[in-house]
C-alpha cells in the first residue's frame, strides 16, 4: 500500500494520549466538560499563556470550533473577513453562512491577510445599513498554504482590529506547527495577548479528536456554554477531550510532536531544493508545495499518495505534501531517495 | 431644492395607480393575497407571458423577493452564484446569508455573468461535501450597472443552468426598463420560458411598493405561500399589491412608464456625448454612468443631486444618474442646458 | 354579497390616509425611511408618549415586526415566552423559529400571561446550558381573544421582567383598540414607560399597511436599521409608511378610528346579551366571541361572514366577530336586527 | 467519594473498545468517514437490520444527530412533533429551533406519544399557510422516562405517519437498552422497517463517543454528507467512530452491555419494590424513578449521587437512578443493602 502524505490525520493518536485514556478509563467523572481533566487542561493552557482570565472550551473539530465561535460572537447583521483561501471561506460547505453570517474572502497569494486588505474591504462597505457591517477578522496560523504570521504581522493585525472595532479570531488547527516552525517568532503567550480568541488544534497534532478554543476577550466568554450545547458540540463524555489535552499540554508533548512533523517536512523540502525544485510558497511548517512536472508527479505517485494542489501550466503543477508526528524517519528516507531519482 | 437623479423611487406612485386605490377602497376583499385584484393581476401576467402554469406572488420589495425566493428554493447545503456587483452580494446587508445560504460573487465589468464564469466557479468547488454545492444562478436585468442581457445571452445562461442542474432566477427590480430599452431583443414571454423564476419590479416603475414574483418551474411553486408568511411578506391587505399590479399591467402602463424613463435617460446620455464625455459602461436603460472631472461634478451638483459612483483617478469619476417615469421634460431640458455649459 | 365580520382588514385605508398619499405624491423624498414624513411620524409618536428618546421604525406588517424585533434583540441561545394563544406561537408559520429562536407557549384562558406563569416556566428551565435561556416576554394588547391588560397587570409584568432580566415586548397590532376600550386604564405614555419595545398597528386601524415599532430601551435601538434591511423590511418608498402614520397620529385619527370600531362591536355584544347569549371571554374591544348554537350560526351566516372560532360541544360553538373603522351604522343595525330574530 | 447513579456516561469506554482503538492506531486511513472501519460498521448494521439499502452516518453525540437529521430532512416551513418530555423539546438548548424549525411538544405522562395526540395537533394547525406544516414525528426509545415502545405502538405510529405524510425519526441514544429490556418485543430489524431514520447510541452504551445515524428512507439519504460537514460533525479522524461501532456491533457487544445495564437497574428496582416503594412510571430499562420521602433521599445520598427528578408533594419526590455497563455487582449489592435499611 502507498504511504500517504495527503494529510496529517491519517493515523490515530499519539501513544501517550491513548495510554492516558486507558489509564483513566474507569474513574467516574462529571459530564459535559466538567470533568477534572478538562478543568485541568484549562488551567495548564492558562498557565502556559500567562493569562489566567482566558476561558478554554474543548470541542471535536475545526469546522465546529469555527462555526460556534463565529456565530456566538457576531450579531445577525455582522460579517467576518477571511482570506479567500481560508478554511471557512472555501472548505466548510457553507458552515458559517448556515449560521446566518456572510464571510468576505480576500484574494491573496500566501494564505495571509493584512490590515490594508481589510481596510479596502471596509471602504467599499460604507453604505450602511444596506451593506453589511464587518465585525470579525478570521485568520489561520499556520495558513492553508503552510505559511505563518510573524509577531509583527499579528500585532499589526490586532491593533488594526482594535482600532476598527473588529474581533480577531485565529484558526489554530495547525497552531502547534506554526509555533514550532524555524522561522517563527510568536509564542503561545502572544496568542493570549493579541487575539480575542483562537484555538489549539489537537486533531492534526497527536489527539484522536479535539480543538481547544481559548477566549481571551472577557466580554465574549459569557454564556459560551449555551452555544456549545446548541450546536451539538458539548460531549457527554467531555473527559475524552480533557484527557487528551491534559496529556498533550502538561509536558509540551503538543509542541514536541509539531516540531517533529515540521522537521520531517523540512527534510523533504531540502531534498526537493537539492534537485532544483521551486515551491508555490516558502513554508517552514508541516505542509510543503513543491512544483513538479507531470513525469515527476507520476514517478512519485508509484509509492506515495499526495494531492496535486494547483495546475500552473500544461506541464507543471504544485503538489501538497503533509507530514505529521507519525511520519517515521524510515518513510522520509525512502521518499527522499525517490526524490533524488527524479528526472 | 435640488432635483434628485439619485434613484427611481423618490416620488410616490403613478397617478393612475393611486386612482385605482381610491376607486376600490371601500369594497371588502379577502386578505393575504386572495383578493380579486391579486388574482386578476396573476391572470394578466400569465396571459402576457403566454404561460398559464406560472404562479405569481406579490411582495413589498426587492430584498424581500430575493431572500424569500432563494431560501425557499435552496436546501441548506446549496449556494447561489451572483455577479459581485449583484444586489444580493453587496447591497442587502447579508439578507441571503441570514437565511443560511452562501452567495458567490463573480467579478465582472458590466454587471453581467456568463456560463464560462459560472463553470470556472463550479470547477474549483469539486471537493464535495467539503465545498458547498452551487444550485442557483442569480442575475439582474437590467443590471446594477444599467446594462441588459440579450436574448442569446439569456438563452445561453438558461441552457447552461439546465445542463448543470442549476436554477436561473432573475432580479427584475428594473425589468420594465430592460424590456423597453432600444437595444433590447427580449420579451416578457422569454422570461416565462428561459428562467425558473423572476420578478417584475413595481417600486421603481410606477407603484408605491410591490414586486411580482413569477415562478415558472412548477416544482418550485409548491407551498410557496408558507415562505411568504414565514418571512413576514404576506400582507393582510394584499389588495394593496393586487390593485397596483392590475393597474400597471392591464394596459401596458408598466412598459409605457419604463420606456418613458429610458427615453429621458437617453436624452441626458446624448447631451453628455455631445460634449465628448465617456461612460463607465454603455447603457440604454434609465441608469447612465458618465465620466466627469471634479469641476464638472461640482458644477452639476449646484442644482442637481446624484451619486458619485466610482473614483477612476485623482481627477475623474463616474457618476450615476437615474431617471424615472416621474422625470419631466422640463427637468430634462434644464439639466441638458447645464450639461452644455460644462467646461 | 355577504358582509364580512371575519377581520378588520377587509377594506382599504381611511379616506384621510389616501388623501394624504395623493397630496404628497409627486414631491421627491429620501428613500428607506429617511423621508420627512417618517421623521415627522417619529417625532409625533415620541411627543404623544412623552418619551423623546424612543426610536420609531415603520414596517409593513405584524409578523414582520415580530420577527425583526425578536431576532434583533435576542442572542442565539435566548428564547421568548408567549401565551399559547399568541400570534407568534401559533399563527406565523414558524417565523420566529425560522430566525433561530424557541418560542415557549403558556396555556391560558383569556389570551394573557402573568408573572407566576412565566416564573413557573423559568423554574423548569434551570438546567443550564442544556436548557435554553428565557430572555423576552411577548404579549399582545389587545390579545388574540380581544381582551386587554390593565395598568396594574402591565406594570406587574414589566417589574417582573426587569427583576428577571427579561425584555418585555408588546404586539400592538390592535393597540389602538386596547387603548380606547371602555374598560382600559392604560395610556400610550405607559407603553413608553413599561415596555422595552412595542408596536402601534396601522394595518388593522386605518392604514393600507404599516406597523410603527417603538423601541424604548436605548440599548436595543442601536443598529436596528441593519435588521430591517436584512429581513427585507426597509421599503425604498418608506414615505408610504411615513405619510400614513403622520396622518393617523397627528390629530388622533388613530384613536378615533379604534374607538369607533370598538363601539360598533359593543353594540353587537349588547344585542347578543339581550337575547341571553354567553361569551367565550368578556371583551371591550373590536373582537367579540358570542357562544351560539348551530341553528343560530346557520341563520346569521345567510347574510354575514364570520369565523367559527371554537367548538365547545356537539351543539355550541364560540364564533368570532370583528368590526373596524369601516363598519357602518347601517350594517350594525341590519346585523342587530338579525340577532334579535334568532331563536 | 460517592458513587454516581446520575447518568450512564460517567465512565470511559468498554475495555474492548479501547483495545480496538489501540490495535488499529498506527494504520493510515482515509479521513472523514471513508476509513475501512466506518465502512465495515455500516455493513454490519445493514446486515443486522437485514436492510442493505440503509445508509449509516456516524456522529459524535445525540444533540448533533438530532439537529442534523431534522434540519436535513425538513424544508424551512416544516416542523417536528415531539413529546414535551422529548430531548429535543426541552434539553438541547434550542438546537432544533436554531436550525430554523419549530418543535411542538405534546404533554404526556410516560414519555411516549400516540397517533391520536399527533392528530389532535394537526387538527389545530389547519389554517395554512398561517400555521406551520407538521412534517416529522420524533420519538425516543427508550424514552427520557425509561419507558419503551411496543412493536404494536411503533407500527401504529409508522403507519399513521405514512398516512399523514410525516417522517418518523427515532432518537436511539438508549436504543440498546430498549431492545434488551425484558418487556421489549421490538428488534433492530423492525427499526429498519418502521422508521424513516433512527440512531443507535454509543455514548451511553460502551463507546467513548458516537451515535450511528441510520437512514432507511432512500429519498432522505441523498447528499446527507453535506449536512454533516456543514454542522461540524464530519470528523477528520472518522476512524474514531468507525472502530468503536465495528467493535460494539460485530459480536453483539452493544446488546450485551445494554442488557447488563438493564439487569443492574432491575435489581435496584426489585429492592425498592421489596420495601413497598412506588415508581413515577414502570420501566424495564436502565433508568428507574422510585418515589421516596425526604428522609429516604437524605439517607441514600450519603454514599450515592442521583438526581431528584420531580417533586410530587411536600414530602415525596421521584428520584432518577441510572445504571450502565460499568455498574458493578459490588456497587449494586452495596446500594441494595442501603435500600433495605431505609425507614
């Protein structure tokens, strides 16, 4: 069977996470997120962020996190601004609109948006109330193109949002990978300071399922539990999420796993560079987008699975390769050998 | 006081419409669209379209018509494709999204969309069910830029929609103006044949309020009344709409008024052409977009009101001028004189 | 043809209202509720209420008013409490739920609800966040059964709502009739003091269409225009509503018409009492519910139309008779004669 | 620490389920429910139901299952009928209404609804389109009161629904317990024949999380995946659900666990009967509702946790006791001893 580089959720959970589930299995716990593990996971995240006032809510997946946060924060006449490449704009089957809110998509080349882009959008929506009111900015870090925001970029965005009365919400399905990229200068603490809310993705980084929504803005914390319940996100056995996040966060396993995934991707990237390959965009996380010709794609497809991401011309296309904490050295070596043999 | 060319709804109703309201005022009628006038208006529209199976539903305004038709026709996971200049995409404060549906906006220069544009959009939404399913195409005729669709263009669009299993819905807030433009080759009958649904706008063409939604596709007619009621569009005194549409349609007053509005606009257009003016786009309906410099704008603004539509550079901008059935020859002459005096 | 007592919207508008429309027809006005008539109508209502901080928004109909107010005021996890006989609970085709909010229906015998009923409902919804949070109380005055709230009842409800952090919203589709009933002790001023919002119904009291939403609670006024637009309620020719309410309110025509309608109903009620009839509930407004046997119903149905409201047993049923400002003395005399002849 | 009889989700998963997760952990699988375990789980359920045309969709929890099924099946103007004790009516924080649909609650004493109740509701909703259209009946089995439907009752309901053009949907959060109760005469096969859709609850019967939605009605299967995605229910690692349901269903572990939970409850019930206790309703599943006086409640609360379900008078209340597959014989014996010692 081919080895898949198609995504970072092809395997189960990191063994330590499974062990934690087994270990705690028969102790009785409160339901609905009131178990001791969930409470503890919140405390650990608050401590690591140095933000004891933040509130943490554990949910099953990214689309769920996005739709609950956005619909809970916005009033009916308010919209959210995203990159046109953003997950909520293009890959959630209209989940945000289904809660009643327009998503604006800003064209871009690197998965990121800047204050000037947002200002331009606001400028052409001045005919109130005929045009909708922008109230939130949604970004992903790392982005859907594997790129990351710098500290300066995040602070600029946050200050811009503050000045325009916009919330800043970060989709962190791959926040671990962003924070452990070699080019990164942001910390978890920064996300506690320079965002209204964000989430730490577990599904793509060692957990079976789970994203930890962190709400910094105290005005937005109130009655959030109702929204979890109403959208079907409040698990009876919330312990399943609590145990996993406690295990991932308590000794930085979360960051170790992400770093390891990034390093495997960087090895592959280096191998492609060695043979003179270009990339759709320069990335330092667990997603890389080398540009290959059709022959090369065919050759690599014999033993490996991956997505052809974007046709560039008749001959060439960017492919997407994703590594995870479960990608072994053995696989990487085998793949690099095949890269070296590409014509 | 300045005379306003800002829109085509600055005055009340055509006097014949008011007279019809006065004439019928004290007869008792059934409520909720079951009055004899509404029934009669439906019959007249069916006859003029030569489509006796069409159903007609009278509502108060365009945004209301759009949101009810779209939310009644689509299932939760289906989206609608519009020009990025389309009223539903940019000028209805998120009304469509508030009913749960995504609106895709297609960039354009003339307010119109073509099959190739729609196909391109469909092509990048093939990752089902992660990406939403397109199920309807929304166009305006005349468009928000005053342009109109030719018969060939409408048929091409309809056939494309049929082949892709998409509904075609036409916002006809200014359909009267489109159908009476000198460059037009479409008829009301064509709209009964080459669309799933459309509406005839009354508000901008002689009525106090009112748009007549026409549903040709028999599968979509069923239980439509529930949607009218649920969205607050079913007037207790539906007679108010019935009387107006009966009066406008029975002797083609509707088309006479639109034609008259177009002719007044064409006189202004000719005057601008005489002084060598360019236009944002070539139009033959009651909206024109001459490109003026700031001095010219200032001069004309002394006695007349209109919108500066789009800045083109430091010096020049396109302005929007709209005429209506109520625009008198006297006003047109006065305005043309001022155009002639522009430097 | 039979004369209809089925409802109070079978005729058009009071002649003075039509005259006001004719009189102002050709003056140019701003669109979307910014016309001088709407502005003036707001000022008059503020003055009559002695509440200059109230905001007034004119819309087409009652269901529209209800759904916009409720969805604008509530957050997604909040619900509204109504009488089970309330219009929003049973007669708006799920309009409120379609905006995402649960409506609780409280059983009752007279169309009214009291603090104790609401408290009981709150008491069985204490398992937060699994059970929804009640945030608004909706009442109608006059109610769907023609009854009215006393001053003490309204103040009690408002104080209860204040103490429980609930909004109080009054559906005033027939508020004119309530305020002019002989048993009434409330004033328009009281509605400016003891409610968060209410509306003055025009459709059932002299207007062609139109309800004037009055928002007293300043926190709820903000950005309300967006909601009007998004729900399709912002008429391009808002003047249509402004002119009518200015005419109805400026010299108390609104209250004169309602009083007249009530008086006609009271004449009929007296006639039924004379022949020993019982009533479903005692009312002093323009709706009466005499209890008749099948023979009597058949007799009266020969020349008059009305609804059989509620079967009481094999033999008897309550019928509903509604009068309006347009019900003439001649009709009333004719009907009373027929009542006298009942066996 | 007290032992809790408050619910059946206080522990983790059955050990066999955890072992299956561990066993399969590092094999790569397709995401989003296309893994081999989910495919296999569907096949097993089809076989046990003898309904190869049924489709199975695995989701995280019961509220999620309810809101997705109901919003996917209904059009905007359609409502769902439930017992007033039904989970969707009272315990999901308005989840169904948040998708736009009204839920009607039918008063009852045993958690069940019958055709006559539903017909009565339909009868008072005949004023179409002002009153909403009922299109679905929702029941729970076992119910929120621990009772179950007999085969005759289910068939009667289904035939009634068929004759009235209503869908029948069964919330099976505790379907295992219903099907293994000593008084039960229904089979899984019956649920494949006499419902449009239902689900098999895993969360309360051996799984960490998971409910298996089964759609029998082929017209309702189409494009269901979009709804899962749009509501945030499509897990990237769908394997988590597939592995659990394969393990639970392949050798009837699912039914063994439910039966065991029921038996533990029956032992407690017998002990209460021995001391002459009455019950709120007679149940044969894992929920029992003995009626105790305050002294007895206090005594039992020393070492055990449970909910006081319903106050009956000053002195007496019904308490709710729930057992699960994880309730040991040792605990049962200890509890029964305490019952015997009650005064």
